[in-house]
C-alpha cells in the first residue's frame, strides 16, 4: 500500500479559497489546513489494485461509516482532480468488496491478518476487525458512490461490485425486518461491555416495516432494535439506488425492489417512531421496538436525529424535525450537556458530560441561521485543547480532558462546517 505524501494542487487551492473567505479568522484557516491535510496524509492508503483503504485514525482499521465520512469533503475538488476522484472511487470499490465479504461487519483489516476482536462470539473472519451490525455501515458506501456521481459525473463505480453489494444489503435489510424469526445474527463480547442481551440476539422486537440494527453508529448496542435515524438513512440510500438503477444501470427490477423496500421502511418510521412529547409536541424517537417502547434521546454520532436534514430525509423546516431538534438540543435529551466550556450533545459511548465535536459540527451544518453556524465554529475552535485538531469527546467544563487525540472523522466534520460557511459544499 502507498500513502499520499504530497498535497494535491486542488486541495491547496481549496485551502486558499477558505483562507480568502475567512481571512478574519486565521486560526480557523490553520485548523482547516491541518485537519484536511492530516486525513489525506495519514489515513488514506492506495492499494496496487486501485482500491483505497482508510483507517479511522488512532485505530488501525477501516470502518465503513468513518471512511466514507472522512473523504466526503474531498468531493468538493474531485470534479477537477482526477487523482482525488480515483481515490474516492477506489474507496467505494473496497467498501463494496468488504460488504460482499460480510454485510454484518462494521470494520475491516487491511489484510486477512486476524487483527481486531477475533474472540467475539459471532461469525468472525481474519479480514474482519469487528462485526457489530449497524445499518449505517451499509448506507454510507451507497451514499458515497451516489455523491461521487453527482459531484464528478463518474459512473464507473456502479459496476458488478456495486450491484452485488446493493443486492446483499437489500436482502439483509429485508431479513432484519423480521429479526426474531428470520435472522441468525448474534453478538457477544465476553468480559467486555457492548454485547447484545438475550444471548447476543438483542432485546425483543416486533415487525414494524423498519429494519433492525444491533448497534448504533457509536458502536454501542441498541436498547431497542429499530434505530430510527439509521432507518431514515436507509430510506434515503434506497431512493438513491432507485435513481442509479433507473438512470445508469437500466435495471428496472432493481429500482422496483429498492423503491418497495424504501416505502416499507418509511411507513414503519411514520407509524412507530413518532412520539407526542408533552413539552415539544410530535418528535422522532431515537429507537423503537414495535412493542410500544421508545427511547427518547439523541447520540452524538451520525446518523442522529439532529442530522436528519443533512441525511436528506426531511428538510430543516419540517415541523416534526424542528420539534425534535428543540428536544435534542435541550436537557430533556439525557445526553445534552451544559458546562463552563461548551454545551452540546454527547454519547453514552464516552464519559458523562463529554461533548462531541462531531455533534457540534452537525449542529452547525443543520442550522438555518448563519449565527448558529458561526457559534458552533467558535466552540470547535475554543475546545481543541490547543492541538489544532478535533477529538471524540471532551469535558463540558474542561476541553483539555478529551478522548481520542487522532480521530479523522471529527476532523473532517469540522472541515465540512468550515466549507459550508464558505459556501463550498458537496452537491447532493
């Protein structure tokens, strides 16, 4: 494997654009340059076969979710830089090859090395770092392949690997609509937190039309099996699949199958995931089980309820989203923290009262007022603990107490917010 050692002219030009637009904020420009170069030079590896492997940062494995989010800001220059576009296409190809290997796995090794959590009680292979089944791990590669098309005009990524992987994904999502009867997936991690209850099967669910997930995008186990924001993401990428199958693949059967499944999942969301909150009115639940139980919270990781317009499920002015946003950005959300240094959304994945940089960036990206976007940028700048880069979570009272010094996903979410404020965005 080889790494990118020189900064491409397109990325240098992008940094110069940001510098001109944010000339009044030189520290933000420095942080943007550091973050966007760091991901490029330290996490991205090109393989001789033309595929791309992207480590998450301080963990030497590739998460399907993280890797897609890590390269997303580079889509803004991919139309004018063939090497960047090749790198992203290579990642899409590698992601779909991994999905075909095992669609339940969320993170993979760079070779069949047997590294990672090989002692977990689930169907591990030497290629798999971790086999926590998360819906979003299957959504992100479809989204990235679609965005590559929309931002560059490329369609070569819609090849046999794409079609085979998408069919595997849809078959899995259909199976997991009836997890209790049709699925053989289970997950146990002995002597460590993070395993699923009921001997690895997860808490009981009933059919809703939504598709089941074992784990959240934080890699924490779901309390209730229908993770709502991830099901919304599935609806969106299935709609992308319809468009791709119709316009590019000329495959009406694939388009029809994807549309039917998207409608089933969407119907399940509307019927089982909207709760009438006494203070905020109708809001989306974070999780549901089809048995009347709902989890009212939001997590810092994406997909999240906060990220719904970013995903494209509804617009930011949708009434239920607006209610939901008010809820998740209040102390009614058990993972919203207020401290001396910042206020924002954290996660049960990290210590109590730790706010996530990803969530602050997402709050800015989904804000409908420039003032809120700039306020989030201020918080990101003031809570970097003097490192010039983002972290996972930090103490709401003391940002010098943080987790993960090298976390590329958070760095690139910061870059996305900076680009958004500069009116340089990824075409959707």
